[in-house]
């Protein structure tokens, strides 16, 4: 297994990035489950472990995706990216995902110079081959058709209607040599081919470095196998420039470079660094302090991404960083799969904007949806090992019968009962009275803490939240077995013992659920009067001292009436 436990104790700082979304549309639950929620859960967890963490994200403003969005909205790429940048940022914040910086590759003042410097350094080292090759061309529009300007059939797996840069189904990169039946997105016409000059990075030269990195990287098993498979097939040359008028100009004097821009997948990951510089300028007063995070053995970098970004982060980006030489390679790349979608009574299908098979974050929030309920519903089906299915109707059941019935109800019944029948504060208990059942309960709590810690260290967030919910069920069973409402009449002292056990459990849940349910655990902590130190991960299973005053319990997960309930 991974050795992250060791890493945490070795006191390193951790820089966490989440894939920079194209600023060409709104975010839906698939995006959140893929990259943003896992990165947020992990960052919150590490912070509770006392690790010095910085989180970096922002919009990916360049590339054909933006030009197409601008055409569709009769706008400009700059305006479109500014618009969706703001909407994406608001949606993320709305569900409690607050990156330390949410930058924008088209507006970060460090980004263009850094990307050009990066390209120039690789150029000066002779990493690029300048070559004329045939690229797709739309004669009617007199325009080259890079990447998503072309759609066609994947030559690897046969999936139809794929973007010209990458197949959504098999994840492989496509180019004119493998895409079939290619049509221009601009005119709908079959494409022609035309010669044009570009700068190619020969990835095969970095094969050994990438393989070496892969062996040491913290990465899920399926990702490792997938990338190994790609390496076994052999790496090829990739053009790092494009014929496009939106993006970062190719920084070469060469007349052939005129009017060309860097490939968006060249500049976008550099956005992790330029955004870190903007953050360092803000926090440290000096953008170059970002080097302490990118170029230091005191820091580990983790990239959180969705499966479609795998090649770019585990091969091309690693090759780029190895070639450039000034930065450390990432310690890990954490890849999640896609989320499929299932409407009640319908088949499972892909999430798609045009077919309306998605839940949009902004709509969910505007409809009064609680951030934590969505976070929970996505974490408990997290597509960590394979694709999983999101069913919007599940949100109601997850809220009512899992969160509400198990966790919310537990807090409610324990605190309510104690205040009304026992004492206005957390009761003191006599350890001499601990029964076997009590000791067993304490051991279960302890074990849950250990197991969940191991899961969190291994990026198994779905297992962690599943175990925490299961622990909530154990607590409810313990309450039912102890039946304090009966016991209080015959043995008040023993009742206090049971309650003390349960308050320890409530404290544990208030701490261990914090990476998943930030708003709700805030309320839990308030109800139990937890101090900042008591809320640290290491303190999760230490007992809650007696004598603390209890406030009126809050409803943690208000019941949601399912559509049709009242009819
Ligand atoms: N914009 C890409 C996407 O949405 C992700 C870019 S990640 C980065 O798929 F590394 F390039 F930033
Ligand atoms: Zn394919």
C-alpha cells in the first residue's frame, strides 16, 4: 500500500491541485465527484492532521473549447472565460470547496511569461522538432481545425462523435492519423488536410523518466496499469503548438511561429505553478516564494484529476517537468473516474449537457439544496475504482434515511435525552462501572478511528465515509440496547456511563466527518462545545470531558420531502 502515513509524520508541506476546468460552461456533479470534492476532502483532512497545505485551482481559459464556446454564445473567448470563471468559482464555494487560490490562466499576470519561459527553455535544450505536417482544414471557413474543431469516430475503440483531441470512451489522444470520418465543427463539412508547421515534443525521449516516476508515484492501481499500458505501446511525438488566434503566442522569433499559440495542454498545467505564484504573492508578499512549494524536498505536490486528464498529467506533464528541470515531479496523481447518470425509471447513461442528464451545482444550490448533503451523496458513491452511477432521486434517500436517520437523529436523541432527563451538561461517569459492552463500544470507536485514518491516507475517501456511517449505525444500536430511557429509572449511574460513551462517539463523528461535511460538523462542534484542539484528527477518539454545558440540539439534516410525497 501507499506510504502516506509516513509522509504526514515526516512533516512535509503539501500542495494540492485540482484540474483547472475549462471556463466554457457550468459545473455539474460529475466534475465535483471527479476532481474537486476529493481534493477538498483531502486538504481538509491534512489540515486536521496539522499539515501545512495550500490548495490551487482556477479556470483553464485557453484552447479550442473556449473559442467554440465564444462562437456559440456570439461572444469572445475572453468574455466567455470571465463569465464561466465567476460561475464556476461561485458553485465551488457554494458547496464548501474554497481553494486558496482560484486563478485564471488568461488573467494571471505570471501565466503567459512563465509558460513562454517554459517553452523557450525546452526549445533551447533542443526538445522540440519543428515539422511541417498535415492538419485538418476547413476550406469553406479558410481555417485550420485543431483539436475540438473536429469531431469524428475514434480509431482505437470506434466510439462515434468524439472530439478531435481525445476519445471520451477510451481516453486516448486522437489526431488526424487516428480519427475517422472527421467533420468540421465550424461548417459541418468533411475536413480537408493542409500542411502547416508546428513544434513537436518527442515524448519517447522521456519514456524512461516517466516510467521511473510512475514506479514511485502515489497513484491508484487502475491508473498505474493504464499508464503502464500506454508506456508499453511506446510514446510518440506531440505537437505543442496550434494554429489558433486565442492563447499564448509561441515565443519564437521564427516567422513560422507567427499567429500560432501554445497547445492548451502545454500552458494549462503550468497554470498550477502560475496560480501558486499569485497565491505566494498574496500570502508571502513574493511570487517566487511559490518555489518553496514546487522546488523543495520539504513539499509534496498532489494533482487531483478526472480520468480524461490522465495522459496529460501522468505522461505529458511529467515529461515537460522532467525536461524543464527546475521543479519537482508530483508525488502523486489521484485520478477518479466519471460519474454516470440515471434518471428515475431510465437507463444509466453518460452525463451530458445536451441530453439534460446532469445535476448542475448552481441549480442544486439555488433550489435550496444543502452543500453537505450533495458532498455526502457524491463521496459515498465516489468513482474511485471504477465509474459509478449518480441518481438524483438518491439525494432525498441519502439525506433522510442515511444522514438524518443515522447521524442527525443520534445527535438529537442523545443531547435531547441528556438535557431533559439527566443533566444540563455532559454527565460524569465512573470508569469502574464500564461493562463489557461499554468496553467493546470504546474499542469499536478506536478501531474505526484507525481504519478511517488508514483509508484517508490511502485516498479511499469512499471507504472512509462508508465506515463513518456504519459507525453511526453501531451507535444507534448501542443506544437501543442500552435503552437509557428505561435504564434511567432503575440505574441512573449506569445511564451516565452509557451516555458518556455516546458523547465520545458524537465527538468522534464531529471530528472525523469534518473533511466530508464541513457545515454540519461545525454545528456538531458547537453543540458539544469542542475547542479547536479537540477538533484535530489525532484527538478524534479521545474522550469528551464531563461537565460541559449542552445547548439545545440543532436539526442537522432537515427532512427533504421527495417530489410527489404530498400528492
Ligand atoms: N481544462 C481541462 C479539462 O477541463 C483540465 C486542465 S487540467 C490542467 O479537462 F492541468 F491542465 F490544468
Ligand atoms: Zn476511443
